[in-house]
C-alpha cells in the first residue's frame, strides 16, 4: 500500500483486494461481539478534517477509527479558524504539530487531498474531493458487490446519472476496472465529461438498453438544480429517461442488485419501491462503509506489512 | 553617459563583430573597433539581439505591490533581456484613465530599467459595459496605443465592434483576451481527457476560438486593428491563418508557457500551473510552435503574472491564475523554437522584438524607438545572450517579488549576460545594475 489513499489509482489489484479481504476479516472478527472494538490503533490519532458538511461520511470514518481504538479528532471547517480564512496549508501544519497520524479529508475543491499530502508526514485519506474522487466509497461499493455476487471479475456494472459532477463515479470507474469488472456509464450526454472516451468503460445514453445486461446498477445522486444550467430540461424528463423505477427494475436479471451511494433523491433518480426492494443494497452499503474504512485505516497506519 | 565597446558579439548569431554604443545609439558596427573612452564588454561567444519587447505583462502596481511593483517587474524584465514591456491595465485602480496610465508610465521612467508602456483598459473598470476614455489615454504622456481588458474578455460583440472602430482614430489596437465567459464559468483547466479524470471544470478550446472567429470578422468589417492575446489552441492558429489570408488586420501572441508546458502539469494539482487560458495539449503546443515559426503568430509575449504566495499555495480552485515569465521567456523560446530549428536568431529577434514593437507602435519613435535592427545609427537597445549556458531555474533567485514560476527545477538553455537600454547597461554579467 502507498502511504496515502487519494484516488482509486493509488490501489493496484493486490492492494485493493487486500483492503476488501481485510474488511471481511474485520467483519468476521467483530461478528457477534458485544464490544465492537479492536485494539489495533491504540495511541494513534486520526483527524477528520471536513470542509464540506457530510455527517454520514464523517460518522462512518469516526466509527471506523474508534472501533480500531484510535483517538479521533473531528475538525470541522465550519466555525473554526478555517472559516476565518486560515489556509489549507496552515491547517495541515497545525494538525501535523498536534501529532495526527492520519488525516481524513473532505473538501469541495478537487485535488485538495493531494495538496495536503505534500504538506504532512502522516497518511492522508481522501473522503471526497470536489468532483474528483471518493475512493473509500468505491471500496465499500466493491466490497458490497463481492459480498452479494461473490465476485468482481467480469461483473457488469452500470453507473447511471450525473457522472460529470460525481466523485463516486470517478472512483468506481477506476477501482472496478482495476478489479476486473466491466463498467458501462449511462447518462444524458450533457452529464458525461468531455474526455470520457479515454476511460476504460462503455458509454450509453439509453438506460433501457443497458439494464437487462447489468449485474449491478449503481444510481448516482442527481441534483434537480442542474436543470437550471441546461444539463437537462426538467427533473421530470430526467426521471423519465434515466430514473430507476419499478417497471425498469423488473427487466433486471434475477440476482442483479441496485446500489446508491446516498443521499438519495427518491422520485428523481430512484423510485421508493426500488430503494426499498430486496435488490437494494443501500442500507448494507452504509454498514460495509465502516468495515472498509477500518480496513483502510488499519492498513495505512498499523498493518502495513511492507512499511 | 557611458560609452560601451562590445567586442566579438555575434549579431543574430552571425559573424562576430564589435559594436560601439555611444550617446544612446549604436555608433558603429564592424571588426576591430576601438575607443579609448569606452568601457569594454567582452562578448566573445555571445549572441547579440535587439532588446526584447513584451506586449503583455502584469506589473501589479498600483494595487498589489505585495506581488510585484513596476520596479521589481522592470528588473525581472531587464534580466530577461527586455528593453520594453507593456503593462496590462488590470491594476487597482484599473488603468482606464489618463491619470492611471501616466502614473504607471512615470513609475517605469523612475525605475529606468526598461520602457514601461502602459496598456489602457478598453472599458471602464474592465466591466465590459462602456468604453473607457481611450482617446485621453492615447493623448496622455503615456501615449497608449494598446488597449485591453485582459483578464476579462470584451465579450459584448457590439462593444468590441465599437472599440475596434474607435481606436482607428489614433492607430490603436484592441488586444483581446479571447474567452467566451458563458463557456468558461468556473473553468479550471483545459477541457479534455485530463480534466475529465481530475474532476476539474473544463475550459474548452472553443471558448477561445469562438471569440477569435467573431473578432476577426468584426475587425475585417470595420477595418480596425485586432491583437489576440495569449493564443493557446491549434484551432485558434487555424482561424488566424484564415483571417490573415483574407487581409484582416489581426496579430497574435503566444506565451512561453504555452510553447512548452501542457495540461499534464495539472496532474499534481499544484496551482503554480494554473493559468488563463489554461495549458493545453501536446498537439496544441506543436500547432503554436508552427504558427509562431510561419508567422501566423506574430510575437512571443510573457503574460508575466506575479502572485503572492497565499494566492498560489492553496487548493487549485482557490488559486489565482497566472505565472511568472519575464526572466525565462528567451530561454523557453531558445528551447522550443531555436534548438529544434523552427526559428533562427533572426526569427527570434523578429518575434520577440521587431514585431511586438511594431504592434505596439513603438518602432517609429525616433531615439525612443524599440524593436529596431542592430545597425549603426539605431537606438542602442540590445541584449547579449550566452546560448551555450544551461541552468536550473530557482524561483528564489528571481528578481520578481513573487515566486510562481512554472519552470522551477527545470533546466533551460540560454542566459542573458547583458542588456542595454539606449546605450546604458541595465544588466551586466547577468546581474541588474540597479
Ligand atoms: Zn489574458
């Protein structure tokens, strides 16, 4: 493993598989235990540095670090020196001076974790940067797929929605490719980046054509406000062409699953009956997120056999 | 006034001669010159070029003296071999009145290292709403001939048309920062494969090309003079070639960084590589070099853009666009144009001195002319270059107040050994004289 986890490309196939296997071991170790805690990172300090509100991701990382017995500091940019204009670099050096071993960073600017990684000695974990990447989300998605379908190699994954603005999509494209899955992006052309042709994926504008050939359908959150910048004419038209509703779900293969990174816009990209169906892994993804993040922190901070 | 006898220099890289500089002019050019009163400068092995002329710098004064002043920018310019630089209007206050352009011009005169030629804003406050008093700036002591809202595009086509028409009265030129703002909202880097992967909002080539296409049509229609700042795409070169073929009065510049660097630099998210227009692809770089070689692009202009540390040591999206250029411009041109054989030294002199001076209407000012050839009787503006010297760029060693050099750590050829402005040395032994 590299020292930082900034993007999916930081993980080769061996590293990625190690993270998933470690998450599985952790799940097994904690299963049925009353105190869900391992002593692995006792005495180590993990800082959650969140420049964007994301309670769910922060709680997931916090729980992961605490279950490994690490000390956790939550450093929210809101109401701190950061909102008074302190630079990312100054904040980084401050946290460094406080002895942080890992910084988990969420930031609205693409590349902010990469900058951070140049200024600190500890590990940096990207918890979502702008429209760039969200690698632990991709890891938990891969973990969820593997648990449900038993494999990743050759699995056909449709990623549907606002790929252009999605860090989840970018990380999943990279990681799923690394792990041997076949990815098809489905979106209106306006929500695919210029340059998507260089990605290791197929691209389709037609959800109905892709669904019967998919083992996994990963729905991305789509903000209705995008219609104000003419990415699509209306929420209703988007939903009609690219939303996953019950009739569309009916054409899926028997064991196909439906995923969503959350938070969902029910009625926009996903219908309530789909989100709440047995195919849906949405709640499972949340639980798996904690295990995968434990694995990442453990491997970066404690259990790196090559360190 | 010092008299200088420069011995053994090779004008335009050609046969070695001596040059005698006296009373602000090149008094004599020939073999075996002597002058008892003269200070001798041994220029054996050095190439002599006319003093370089830059159509595009940001000297930041007034307003951001923490990033650069007219004096520090002038020193960087002299060290880069320049004897004249145009100073863009996006200062604070904006150079949109005779008063501000005269202030900048006076600061340049006081620094006395290069001729600082103020550029006047096209529109009041660079807001793109109504014309600034272009005539007053033209008639001022600063004698403005180049007008630009650089940093912003004059995107309103009717306003651009009027500007192109109006400046004809005093032989002015409108220098356009070609960027259709509706196509570049939030843009961070060249739109293509890399922006897609890096998750940075793309700045499409079409946003530059659409404005150039529109403006050459307008310039052709009203018979006005258009100059295109910092051309960055292969498509722009094609459009310029087409327009010139139709007889449109259009000229264009390319920056050293667009001749050398590509969008690959954004991979590190280090904002020292953030610039507007953005670094483009390798194919664009090659088209720009070819365009400069065949004269479709008239000039190299630095777009020297100093920024304080806090404006660059940040997240990519928060950082200001722009990079230093004055001290490395000639080196980059040597590496990208001269060494591959795309231009010879006469070509370098043409693109970095004669043509930019002509565009800025600086060539016909008598003793104060810039961009004149190296010949007896001409103003003694010249630079001596050691083409064999190679060195690694150290931002801390630059004369600029800022450190945002995209060439940090890069080895580049060529070294400016001496610069003379109207017969007075501004740089000797590679060091500024003041
Ligand atoms: Zn500009």
